[in-house]
C-alpha cells in the first residue's frame, strides 16, 4: 500500500471562488483542494503547448 503525500501551502486572499466551489460540491477543505489540484494537473500535463508562450 502506498503512503499518502501530505502537501501544505499558505494561500493568501479571501478565496471566495474556492469557498463557492467547496459549498456547491459539498466538500471539506482537503477534498476540495485535492479535487482542484487533480483537475489543474490533468490540464497542465495534457496541454501540448504547455511550454509555449501565447
């Protein structure tokens, strides 16, 4: 069984969009961050133009 990786980061600001997403999905802080981080990583890792400037 693999161990979980623990990440910790301070996020400055009010995070209204995060709280709105969290409430809409009915998630706690950890689950909401995990969901959004996974989503962002899928986008970044699958973007063929990732290293190219726009």
